[in-house]
C-alpha cells in the first residue's frame, strides 16, 4: 500500500511527464490557450492512460515476455502492439466525447484523435516496460496491475496539472508586452522552462 | 522530370530554414528536448529520425492509392512502428551505449509528430521520389536544431564536445582558474530555454514568419 501511494505521488511531482521527460509536448503547447479546453484534454489523456498502461502491462508480461505461455521472447513486437492498443483506445474515447460533450469535441478538434500519437501515452507504456525489470525496492518499480493504475493515474494527473497551469499563465500573458519575435511560441517555451525549474525542487522529495 | 526539379529542391531545402519542423511547424518537440544534453545522442537521434521519416514517406507514398481512407492512420502507425523497431535493434547492435542513453526516446519516434505530419501532409499526395526528398529535408531540419541545442548544452554544461574535453581543467575555479561549468545546462529545464532562444534568433532573421 505504501509503495502504491509513493508511486502515485512520485509520478505527479517528481517524474512529471512534461517537466521531467518532455512527453506530450506537441499537444501541450498547442491546446494550452484556454483553461477550459486544457482541462478537457487533460481528462481525456488521463483516461486513455488509465486503460492503456494496465492493458500493455498484461500484454507485456502474459504474451510477449520469454516466460509467457508461448515460451518465446517476442519483446521486439512491443512497439507495434502498444501503438495498436493506444490507437484503438483513442478511437473509443473520441466516440465517447463526441456523444456526451459535443462542445468539448469541437474545441479539441484535431487534437483528440492525435492523443493516439501523444508521446505521453506511448511513453508511459515504454517506461512501464523498463520499470518492471527494476529492483522491487526501487520507488519506481512496477510489479502488478495495481502499480500500473497508480502510475497511470499519477502521470495523467501530473500532465493535467502541467497543462492547466500553463493555460492559466498564458491567459494572463495575453496582456503582456512581449518582444515581437518571441511572441507566441518563444515566450511559451521560456515559461515552460521556468516552470520546469520550479518542478526540479520536487526531485529532492524522499518517498 | 529531372531528379531535382524546382519543386523537389523546395521539398528538400525548405524544411532546413523557412519551414523548419521544430521552429516553425512546432512538431516533434518532445524528443528534441530530452535527448540533447550531449551532442552524440543528439546526432544519433537526428539521423535515426531522418532515416525513418524518409523511408516511411517512401513506403506510404508507394501504397497511397491502395490504402482505404478510413484506416490510413493505423496503416501509417504500423509502417512507422515496424521501421522504428528495425532502427532500434540496429542501434542496440552497433551503438549500445547511445541506445541506453536514448532509452525510451527511440521507441517514441513512433509518436513523433513530424512523421505523422509529413505522411498526412505530403506522402499521401505525392510520388515516392519527392516524398523521399521531403522526408530527408524534414529529418535534417529536425537534426539541425538538435545539433545546435546539443552543442550549446554539452559545451557549456560539461566543457566537452562529443566527449572530448575542450576546456582544460586548469581553468576551473577549484584549480585556481576563473571558469565554472554551468551545471544548469545539463538539466532538462535549460533545453526549453535554449530552443526558445533558437526560435527567437530564427524569427528575428525571418520576419515574415508568424
């Protein structure tokens, strides 16, 4: 239980998807213009993560690894299999959002199907693949579906936290006098850099 | 139909400056930031992306008339994933230390927006040869930014380039000199700020880009 909790908190603050690994940057920079749409995208990403990481964990341990029932080491197929699971799940979320929140669906636009190629989702599965080989004493170790859920939920909340706070800053920044060549993309990068520095303080956290 | 008509040379050279994938199109930022703390992984990553973009463009362009429109994203992802698997295994076999350093970011080439962007925007409408040139051009445009950022971060962060010490130890503060390595440069946060500076310079030079 303690490991579960520490994995959850670590993946929000210490191993934050955006500030520590730069995963999911494309949609992070493009969608963070208003707080409302960024909350929606954050929830969609968290939801897709919560399904894909445990499913990919089961595929990895029960089908692909050498001690599965097939008895052959098929880990070289993991990229193709993971991306297929992610693409299918994204399709599901897209249909779900279109049915229940048409306004959010049109606000997210092209970025909803693009969750399939969001690095944060694929990255979480690939990190999970690395972490199941770690020493069980390690705070980052993932040893079961429960750990996968904690990791996925934490990463999703961390990503949402990052995109919502950037959107809030950008809404305020619309009134600032920024040098012309830096306007738009440049100043956003510098803001994210400063936020990443602030998040570096959490790396001393012992859990 | 010469090999490098005006349109084809535009496809090859445009992405290097006016239409750069990172600085102008804002594609493929994730890996650009994460692998650039040293120059060597930055070069390897740039080359891998160039090769994968070029060949996935060629393959998709060859089969573009047979792919049903509704499932084209899945087809593209499978082609890219197969190419990435091949490149990842080649890296593991020949440059193992770099592939350990790049860790998950090799696998993340699959979800690199440059690939999907070029496949959707170019390879689905154009023939194999110009698609190949477009892929090489965009890959190199990406690699150029990676190399610039990797160069600055490795030089200022640890005083080396490609692992060769350029700043002698006797200059350092603890040996009686006046120089100190900027440890901040090796941290992830500085990558963002250096890319911002690259964009700043690029936009100041090309005033017509919004």
